[in-house]
C-alpha cells in the first residue's frame, strides 16, 4: 500500500457511501432512524440493502452475515451467499431489506443462562443502524443485536445500546437544566488501548496450554525479564514492525483509526491504541482489532496472545478503557476548562461519576473480571481489585475547596506552571499527573478505567459505566428540577457536589494502589476488596443493582439472572479446560522428561560424580512431588466439579483447585529450572519471549 490513507474506510459502508449511493429521501429516512426520530419502512430498507449489496459486490464480497456478540465473550457470524436461483434456475444476486434487518441464527448452542430451553432454537439478529457494515474476508458484515424468541437479550450489544440511551436522556437533561438548551443528545467517547503478546508460531504450536487456554500453565522465568526496562518504548523489532504495518493497513481499510503502537513493558508485549470514537462503534472496532491482530499474526509466522497473563513473572495485558461523555455538538462534559472551580457542569458530572463508582464498586469490578484477569488484577503491573478513583491533586483540591466553599486552587495552579525547556515559548500543561496504580484515574478530560482485561469484550464494562452514570444523573435531574431560576439551579448543583464530596470521598485515593498499606486503609474506609471473578458475579443478585438496571431499562431481572449463571458456568468451564490441560501436559510431557533424565543419572552408577548423585536425588524428590501434585489436583478438581451449584463449585475451584494448580506448577518450575534441554523439550520462557 504505497498511499495507505487513500484506502482508508474502503471496506466500510460509511455514511459517505450511503450519501453517494442512496436516493435523497432514503438517505434522510436513514438519518432520522439514526437519530431515533423515525423507523425504517420496508421500501427504505430494500433500497438500502440494494445499495449495500452493490457496494459489497464491487469490493469482491460474495456472502453476507449478521455479525453479533453472543454471551460467550466473542463475536459470531453465519455466512449466506448473495447468489440465489431465479425463476428459471439461473443464478442472481439477491439481498433484500428483510435480509438486512433481520436474521435467524440457531440460538440453541449459544449461552443463554436459562433464558430458553436447549430445544428452543430460535434466536434473532436485528440490524444495528448506528454501527456501519464492513467487509471482512469477502463477507459483508452487518453489526446486529441478538435476542431470544421472547425478546430477551442474548448478546452484549443490546444492553450497551440501552445503557447509552438511558445515559443520553439524563445527561442531556442535566445540560439543559444548567442552561445549555443547544444540547439535544449525548454519547460516550471511548478509547480502548489494546495490549497483546507476540511469540513465534512454532513455539505456540508446541505448547498445548497456549493453544487451549491462552496462557502457560507452568514455566520458570527467563534469566532476563523486564527488570532493565529496555523493551518499553524501545525500537520495534523488524519482524514485529512488518506485522504492525499490515495490521494498520487492514484496520485503516475498515475505518479504524489505528493511531499508536509501541513496545510494552514486558518482553514480547506490545500495544495498539486507536483514536477515540462513540462507545458502540469503539466496542465494535475493538473486537475487529482483536480479530485482525490474531489473523495477521499467523501470516507472519507469529501467534498473538490476548490472554491477560500468558506468562508468569512479567506484566500481563490489559485493555484500558478511556471514558468520557460528549454532547451532540462536540462538548466534552468531563473537560474542566480553564477555571474548573467555576465550571459547574464539569463539577456536577465529575461528582456524579464519583458517586456512581462509590455506589457500585463491586459491579464495576465485575465488569472488568474474568478467569484470565484473576491472574492480573492486583499484580505489580495492574490495578488492585479495590475500586478507587485518582483525580490528581489539582482537581481534588478544586473539589475540596468547593466543599468548603473556599477560593479555589491558586497554589495548585502555581505548582503545575513550569517550563522544562527554555527555548520553547508555549508548553501545554496537564491538570493532573498519572497514577498507574489506580483502577479509575482522571486524565485531563476523561476517566481511564484500567482494570479491563485484554481478551475481554468491552461492551459490558461500558454498559456498567454508562448505567451507573445514568443512575447518578437521575438524582441530579431530580435535584436541579426543583430550581426556579438559573441562579437557584446553580446553587442546587453546588449543593449536590458538596453532598457527594462529603458522602463519597472514601473512594478518592491518590497514593500507591499496589501497597499493603492501601489494602489496610481501604478496609478502614469500608471499601470492598472482592478477591475473585467468581465472587464478583454475585453482585448481580444484589437488589440495588437489580433496581438500578431494571429502572433504566438496560436489563430485566431475568436477563441479570441469566448473565450471572452464564458467568458462573463460563468460569467453571475455563477452569475445567485448564485443569485437564495441566494434567495432560504433566503426565505426557513433564513426568516422562523427568523420568528419562533421572534414569540418565541413575545409569552412571555408584562411581558417578557427587553432582550427578545430588541431581539424581533432586529429580527423585521432584518426580515424587509432581506425581503427588497430580493426584491432589485430580482429587480436588473431582470434588469441586461434583458440586451442583455453579457458584459454590466455582468458589471451591478458586480456593481449593487453583492453589493445587499453583502447587503442582511450583514442582514443574523447579524441574524446568534445572532440566537438561536434551530431555526437556517444551519451549521455555527464554525462547518464547526473546526469539523473534
């Protein structure tokens, strides 16, 4: 691609394409539908479908699919060819408005959490008009929602869209009450930073654990790790650079503004960050990014690992979710402006966010949780599982002075006014520093939710963020609606902010979130510290959470129960795969290597050097310990998996089975640290992380 940007968006049926290809009345009808001011009738849908088909076929597409996000955390698609026989048995290309708007994939094999019986197969996909269709591998992909026969959400997209509607209504009302009648709607702006690992495909193919679970279930640290900080922001290796180039070109064709790429902290770890976009589209594009990252890696003889913790002893991977609220005329409601203490709208929305986070911390923790992220949250490179907000000294000082009704921030402004380079006349300054240990950090005009795992679908996290924010803003609407004048409304808004700061300041923390002192301090403050994903799932049974979601129309009680059951079942299924993979690799790869090496030293006989005798004794003990570890893990897994209740089974897995896995791993890692490469043939960390 000599001129890469000339093909930008070439594989997207964008608004520009629709404007050029659709008759004016059809285009205007679609725009009204987009703005929720009308509904598409059949002739309009047929006209759009015809234009979309012609465009897709011009770009080599032969099939179409309704692209959706089932509750298994991935994306799904069923391909149908455009070609059909005409009345005389000749092939014609056909794609109607009905085909565009509605599909019927078999729903029986997707997780439903009891929303429908296994034999009830019907599920429907409906076109999401707010997200553009695109072409992938010569298939026209139409973003859709996925629902059951009775209309319950079977996907992650429909609740996200509902939460965005709920947020828009309340955020718009607050803006109007605060004197800005020009605001007609609001959306979230989201930037998702995607971290990932790249290793040589030949090593990936030799590791059953990587292929089946996405992470190494055992493996000792390489002699060198990340301690020299020489990989972070270092020169991108040539092979990886070629890979990134192709990734960028494919994403640009799909309309994704892939912007930033760099080496991350851990060896073989990298990051890709796009330009921010509207929440629904940002989530769709992140799913596209993950797909392109994995498929492009195979072309370059690489394997892309999206698991949160593929290697022990070095940093894992996250997906930082940068979140802000923007109006339809481009105003960022979290932008403090030049005088934040006088910016009542900024103060109101910031305080609403603080209250939302402090009111629903476990729900927010759940939204970033998975079996994989259990290995990362609380480790040295990731936020702790305790939810807190970092505002930075300047903004925090603004809020506390508002609370005390004092003049704001003169000292803080002076502290941030410095010129590090003398020969540049203008250097922009930030209102906050950055705190990489905080789960939620204010970073200038947005909140960065840093807990989300790299492999996760970001829909649920943004559904939760938007729902709890809508819930908090409803109180603001109720309070401000009591005002009779602009001045009275402003006073009510300041009163709301003071109340929030007084009642919810416990969630504000500027220190080291990795420290043991913070764990003790958080407990003193009464902040929850939920240890695991499986424990976090129970928050969906909480009456206050149920009331919040149902009152906003985001989830029904039935849908919440189904989501909880699916999460519980998924945790048990993932752990089942991990346990069985670990047992198989231990018995078929590790123990045979141990035994062969032991026999090598045993054959040396009585006259063997003392080193060989000691090594033989060490190996004997490790074989015994490993065999015992296999037996213990098998017994604990059998006991835990026999528990009928999904949650109780998952709880026992986390507190009984996982420690048994870690114990068995410790024996294998001890062996690997001394094993001869002649006998131990599985790829080791030093090969996977440094052979590129």
